[in-house]
């Protein structure tokens, strides 16, 4: 019985789904698939067209850009959300560092969500704007380091 509320809570903790009500969360949960991934497996490859979004339920993954690890993701983190909006090439690879459990939503499921729950668009836009702001802040931080010669 506790599995469903826990899953809904994990979904609601994502900025793009934070404003959703219980019915909307249940619809999102219905359209996602739980996937097990073995350590060492490439989940998403840099340069490939994106088709899905994933929430990490358990485990860790490395984000690799141009052959270098640029971040490590763990439980509660997510990746691939831009692929839900447009077919764009992945800007990095994601490789399972440990065995993982993921909640995955593909573009078809996402489009069904938007058709069934049009108000979800506004919540998604807020979440994506927040993610973009976080990336912009990191870019500014890195530029400051480079400008100071460190």
C-alpha cells in the first residue's frame, strides 16, 4: 500500500511536477515505467536523439561529456527532461555507476499527459526555467573561475 504514495511523493518532488495534484500525479505514475539498470550500462549516449526522461529511484550514475565525468547523479535526481519537449541530441552520456532503479517516461507518455492534463504545461515550464537558471548560475561560476586564472 505504501509504494504508491512513495512513488507519487518522488514524482511530486521533481520541480516540473511539484504543482500537480494527486490525480495528476497518479496519471503521471500510470504512464511511467520502472526500469532496472545494471552497473556500467550506458543509459543515454551523448549525441543520440533523446526520447525519454528518467527519475533515479535508487543508485548512482555518472554524467559524461566529451569523455569526462562532469557530474554524479543519485536517488531523487533526474535527467533527460528536454527530450520530452523536442528531439534534440543528448549533450552528455549517463552511465550507471551502480545498479539502479529508474522511473522512465517516454515522449508518447508525456504527450498523453499534456493532452489529458493541459495545466501540467505551466508547471513543466516553471520546472524547466528553474533548471535553466541553475545551469546559468553554474556557467557564471565557471566563467569567474576562468577569468581569475584558477
